[in-house]
């Protein structure tokens, strides 16, 4: 349990006793209180053991950016949509979704506030026809651009040495080079 210190403008941990789904703490003053989880989040994902991305998936789980499916799986080899990836990035960078820019095809979408915030922060820009295509699968070029934008990295002009480098779209080359350079 934490209380908000108005003079210091920060949350102060006051502790508490956890028992099943109850937290008990005794205080003798009025104020703003909240419960926050601290430390690593334990999520038992049954299908990531030995996967090449296991460590990265666990890091994203601990950041609260991903959680897996209700059946305890993560499905690490499944495709991800543009909307899902925008949500993951906002969670990974602690950006709060809110209503703002709305694309023609996101007005009624489940991730409209996340997409709106991502657009407001320059993480995504959508397409020329004012669409975002939220349910389309995202490709690696789009991911690189979104990651570089979310991390606020300055795109560089590094050489890209992949066997298929000639297939990288012009609009994504600088972001891909920067993502590779920054690992």
C-alpha cells in the first residue's frame, strides 16, 4: 500500500499484510492511498520455454506490456496486428491511452485509444487515406518504425547488411538501420 505525499509529490510505500486476495494496513491519517505491485510479475506461460524469444517475452511480461492468453499460452510464433503492437508499445513505454486522433477505421475499434495516443506521440502515422488498418498483420518494417518512434531514437544512415536489404522499403530504411544499430 502506498500513500501520496502532496508536499513531495510522490507515492510513499507504507507496506501492508497480504493474505489471499486481501491487503491490510493500519493508518491514522487521511489521504490518497493505492495498492501497487512491486517486483517481478509471475506469469507461467506454458509455450515459451526454449523459444528463441523467451527472455524478451519474460521482460515484456515483467514490464506489463504483454500477458499471454487466458489458457496460459503466449503463442510466440503467431502473427500480431498493428493494433496489438501499438498497445504493446504503449504499455512497454508507460504511455497512457486516451482519446485524440481517430482514424477512419478506428472509431469503433477496441484499441482506438491506444492507437490515438500512439498517433499523438508520433509512434504511428497511418496511411494516406486516413486509415490505420488496425486488424492487418504488422510487418517487420512497420515494427522497426514504430519502435524507433516510441523509443525516440534519431534515425541514422547506417549500412544495413541483410541478404534481403534491397527489399526494405525506402520509408523504413532509416528506422531499420537505427533499430539494428541500437540492437
